[in-house]
């Protein structure tokens, strides 16, 4: 990356302050662009989901990892819960989508409560042998008693497709019959998953992030305090692929010791993410300790109040740029964590030198985030979201601490404890947002004459703009 013009080094920049200058390109098609990362994470889409309780769960992991990214499970879950989620994610099919499944004996209310857990808009009803016997949609429940059995209201005419069909063949099947969703069944008739027309197309556009055993990749955040060694050993036994040592201030002695201990336990090659940091000196120290992926960002997150509370942090574009300059000398990856609100921000983070981008708040208002869908007075869908440095998160994280110590820790709040994240039209599913991000990133690469992300970084020409320049780029008809 180079700057369009010499700039005042005293000024620190964030994503709104910069833009990409187009240059000559010989890239024929956006689909010719390779979005895989060449770092320790080895993802096929440079998107990492933040280890936030309100964002990172099983459904999010299945969905994002099928589309080439990765989810970092939060350190606030019990080991038993993490093990259960990791096992379920690794059992998931890498093409067929995971359905919402119920039996005929469940109630209409139960089905309506679960139907918005995924973007399919349907519940697959199965018998005792896990064979599809019906499909339930919101339309089936309209003006029906909520205590009715699903078996009394579901659509019984089930059309399914065999698991041997390709995504393109399933798309043709759906298109010919004007269906929105179809169950996919194994040779013995048991349910293998579901597919939608969008899902079929996406299966040809994305490569899932899988390990050498053909399983969807998993990553877990681990506390750097007590129990680090024991927790890492348990996670290794579960088959976890990557590990994240995560604390608000990553450039500290305790973090460096944790990195050394973790590297000794997990071996020399596994991905070990460490952060958060914003300086070159911090990058050198964490790399020397054994981290091979650095997490960059203090204060730019949508649910973070660190800068407003402490004054500490650094504008995110400059933070990523400085850390990446150091990390790239050692062949170490960089995750740009925070401040991403639009697809352009992802492209700019990668232009600054990041190898992947971490997203949290933006994904909180989607079907796949862990919280239940709620409806406001106007009937609009939303989910509750909170930051990982909020009072709510502090309480959850310190349940075993005595009451007096808990009361003291609650004073140190640097995150939003509760906010409503509305499901926006066209972005109700995390896949809708990923589609927009990757489409924008592919186009950005063609503007830079880049066929892959490394070329994109090398070719990127970044200019500094005024606030008016940034506002000029906003479409008048659409509120971003």
C-alpha cells in the first residue's frame, strides 16, 4: 500500500478519512478474484466473527464457516458448552444448510419461536426416524391456535431431493417447481439438510473453511489468567483448530507469558491469535512471544466505550497500517478488529495490510446471532446486543466471584450493556451481509488490478479525504 500523496504523519486516520484510488486493471471478471487468506488461519473469505456473546454462536459458526470465514467462540462460555458447540459444528455438512427441525408433536408456538433462528423461513417436520414428513412456515400458522400441534397445520406434501445432486442441479429443481426451500435426504430417506435457491448459488461462489479432516474450522477465545494451560489442553482434545488469547490491552506482561505458554502447548504451527494491540512495538513483542496472528483495535467497536471512558485507543486505519507493516516482515497475519460498518471498510482494512477483518456488532442483528428475535411496537424485528466490556458481560464473566468483588468490578465498564439491533431489510441473514462484503471486495480488487488479496495490498493507492469527500460518496436515496 502507498499513499496517494505525502501526508502529515502527525494525523491518525480511520476508515472514513481515506479512499482507494483506481488504477489500470487487467482483471477480466470479479469472479476471477481469489479471496483466500495466506496466513495461519487459512480462510477462504477474510471474515472473522468477533468473540461476542451476542454474536458468536453455533448457528453463526455453521453459516459463516460454510462461506469461507470463521467464528471465534467467546471465553465466557463453559467448557462443556464449548465442547457441545464445537462437536455440532464439526458434524455439519459443508454444503447443505442446517434446518430448523421439529416433530409433529411440537406446538405451533414452538415452531414460530424457532423459525427466525435461521433465514430459511421454514421448519422441517420429521418422524421418529428423522425422515421429513412435513414443512411448516409462518403462513401455516396464520390464525391458528398457538397450542395446536404442528402435525395438524403443516404442509404434508413433502418434495425432497437426494443428497447426490449438485447445488446447480438442486437450483434447477427448485426453479422448475417454483419452490423456495427443499429438504435434502440421504439414500435411506433421512434428513441431510436443506437448500434454498440462494444457498445453491452461494455454494458455487464460496469455498467453506475446512481443516485437513474435512471439518468446518473452529476457533475459541481463551482467558489469559487462571486455567490457561488446562483449557488449551481440553480444547485441543475437542479438535479446535485455532486459539485466540484476547484481552482489551494486549501489550502487557501477562499476555506475553500466556502466548509463550500457549505456544508450548499447542505446538509450532497452529493458529494463535493474540491482541488487542495498536502499535508496532506491541506487534514485535507478541510475535517474539509466539503469536502468528495479531488482533488490532482498541476502541473502534460498535459496542465499545473504551475511548470515551479512558481516552485510550488509536484510529483504526492507522492502527492496522502500522501493525501490519511490522507483522508482514515476519509473515504474521493481522485481524482488523472493530470499526467496520460498511463493505468499503473491509476493503480499506485489507488495503491497510490486514489479512482478515473481524466483525461483531454489524452481525448482531441477524437471524444467525444467538439472541432470540423480538418485535417492537411497530412489529419490526430486533435482537438485543451488548459489548464484552459492558457491565452485563462483566457480571456473566465473573459469576463465581464473591458479591463484594463483583460490585468493585462493575465500576470498570467500557462497553454498551444493552442496545437494539434491528434486522435490516436485505441484511436479515449474515449471509446477505457477507454477500455484500465479498461483492464489494471483489470489485475493489478489480479497481486495483488485483486478482488476490496480496496483490490488492501491494497495488492499493490510498488517498486522504475531507469529511465532505466522504459524505459525497454516500448514495442520496439510501441511508447507510
